[in-house]
C-alpha cells in the first residue's frame, strides 16, 4: 500500500516537466563544478607529488562536488517537496486517500518514500561523475561511499522538513518558501563564531556539523542517528498535523 | 440482516458553529437513500464524516457493521466515495488513475485489469481510457470520479452530487447506472436536484441546519393520501359559509373563486358533496404534496432552526405533523 502511493508519487514527478528540468539543471551546474575541480587538480598535480600524505583525487574532486551539491540541493529540495501534500489539499485529491483503507501514516510515509526514490535517482546521476574518474585513476571508493551516504541523509532530512511544511498549508509556494527558510537557518546555525556553550548547542543542531565528517570519510554513529532522528521527527510531525486537520478542518 | 450504514447521534462542530447536529439514520442493502438539503445544511459534512475525511465531534458511525472510528481501515474497505469535487490526479491517464485507485482499495494484482475494465465499461469511458484526465471534459471527469467510487464494488457507495456538469443524456445514463448499482449495493445519493431523487431513490432524508427534519420512503411519499383539495367555484360564496360547513376541517381562500380545503372525506365523496350543494364547481384537484413542496416547507419555515435542544422524539413529531398536514 505504502509502495503504491510511493510509486504514484515518483511517476507523477516525471509527468510534469519539473522533475526533468530540475535533474537537467542540477546536472549541468554540478558538471561545471566537477570540471573545474578536475582542472584544478591537474594544475596542482605536480606540486602534490612533492608533499607527503598529499590529498588524493577523491579529496580534491569528489568531496567538493558533494559539498556544492548539498548547497544547491538545499535550494532545490523545497521545490520538490512543496506540492507533496499541499497540492493534494488544494485539489481535494486528498479525500481519495483519506476515504481509502489507508492510514494517514501510510499516506505520509508513502509520499516521502516516493520522494526518496527521486532523490536516489538524482544521487546516482551525481555520483556517476566522480566514478567516471576510475577509468584513469584509482579512487578511494569507501570515501566516495561515505560522501554519498552523507549527501543522501542530508537530502532525506531536507525532504522530511519539506514534507512537514507542505502538510501545514494548501499553498505550495508558502510551503516552498518556509521550507527553504527553515533549511537555510539550520544550515547557518553552525556559523556562529563565538565559542561559548550556547554556540556549541547551536553548532550541534546544525545539519552541516553532521554532514562534514561524512564528507571527510568519518562514519560517526551519532551523526547518522542525528539525521535519522531529524527525519523521523518531521515525518511524525507531518502525520500528526494531518490527523489534527481531520479533527478541525 | 444488519444495516450497511448505521449512524448514531452524529454531531460536528466547527468552533461554535454546529454543522451537523445529532443525526441518526440507517441504510439497508438495496436501498438508495437520497440525502437532501439546501446549501450549507450539513450534507457534505455528513458525507465527509461517513467517508472518514472528517472526524465527528461525537457520535458513532458503522459501515457494514464495522465501527469507522475504531477500525477505520476495515470500515473504509467497504466504502466507495465520490466527493463533491472528484479527486482526480489530472496528470494521469484514466486507466493509470483507476489502477492506482484499485490498488489503494486493496484489489489484488490478478484482478486489477478486469476490475478497471469493468468500471470503464460501466461508466462509458472506453473511448477516453488512454487520455490524460486533465484533457477530459467536466462530464467525463465526473464519470471517472464515479468509476473510482464503484471500482472495487464496495457494499456502500456514497455519491456527493454525481450528476453535476453532465449533459442530459449522461444524466439519464448515470441515473440508470445508480439504479442498477442500487440493486446490489447500498447507495447514499447526496444532491439538491429534487427530480433526481424522485427518479432514483427509494428513500429520502432532508437535512436542514444540521438536523434531520424528514425521513420517508419514496413510495410513502408519492402514494400518500392527499387530504387537501384545491376547489374553484363559479358562484361567489363567502368564506364563512364554507368555514361553517362541518365537512371541511379547515379552509383557506386564495381569491374570489378559489379555495384550499382540508377534509376527512375522500375525493369521491367530497366532489359529490360539493355538486349537491350546487356551488357551481368548476375545478377540483387533490393537492399533490410533491417532494418539492415538502422540501420547501421544511427548509424555508422556522422548523429546525432553533433546535439546539431538539431530540429524536421531537424530530419524529415534526415529521409526522408534516405528513398529516
């Protein structure tokens, strides 16, 4: 049941040009960023040979690519999540789901999974770029894997927040803007420079604090737990929100 | 045999506003229940609660003997619902959409294609099955909505204004379809088109200001013995003479020659009596208490407005008083 909702959600993104345009735009921008990193790598290659423990091609090409991808997708994910629930409410199609033998949790999780399928597609396309380097050189595959996992968790967290924002309103635009605001805020939290206790808490709450170690290849259980809790928290909030609306509306 | 839908003391408040007040009714298999009411009377709210789209403030709903609030999934599996605005994913084709609905309603994979074909055929969607719903006319979209509701052949079908936007021929077809479906399913038809109710339904309920004000079977309604007569008399007789006459229990004058009379006598006896009196009878007609008449009486009068404290007993009283008046 969850899967049929997820499948429909996934396909319906491709029915509209939105998904295609987003995939294309991201691919072009990231390809450019990838190209400049490779170029940079070549320009400093001769100097690198003289340094002991020099960063490899994975550190200089793949890691920056994932970093850039996470920033660009911070702006793109709200566009993908905005219509997820709000459009159903606006078009009243949600009553089809609500009168079917499906629980609200299944509806929300199904929709979220559909979105994750799309994100996985996007990630595959992005990962192909650094992987293509393996034709000419040796890559640190586990580091790439850790980076992809980090990016996936990051995007999954963005999406969960987006799903919740989308459940609050029946206007996709408002959902997109508030999701973007929330994500940007969570991103910028770790930029507070003061080193007192408060900023440590804020630092810990920031998404970026937990993303950076994964990019460097450090697989920390507490970072993974942070992302999973973040996702579960927002999904539960979205479910509760829809249930409350059924009571009040 | 237990009833397909049983609703007990259903109440719904929106803040201070009471949209549905203490509504109770039942629906048996093979019944087509016409649910009538003016705009804003609480029709759609009631339907939304029956379909699980809206939680009641209090009250009980059971569908096919299963409590909707305690076992929502099992109860909703017995339900097909067409809301006021058909819930269509416009970017899908008709077949894709119906297949998705079938999967939502737990139709097994092996039956998926046959179930969809059957619904497509029944609703006359054969020619448009591969087209995007977005590009269909309003009438066809409405039919896709109906197809969605009857797809999994649920015991209970709730149709909220199903013939809106259809052309006259389609309306006849859909009515025929509803009638055929009504033989094997229990149907609630929510509408404010009165002839439609008379043509299709086997029972009628009228809701006004959130309360159920009338409930009767169509046969009862149409075959009711009329006790009111319209009489036109050639000679001008003043109303007192008629009022004094013991034959009439009440009489009202419309203009010089026309009267409306209430009497215990049958039409035969009354006409004979008037002729004997030599009042110059020119026209004589038993007054039809049509559905329209009842609807207007119930929804424009004061009945049912200040009914905060009205209980089932007084609803019954009012219903009977309407029947006999």
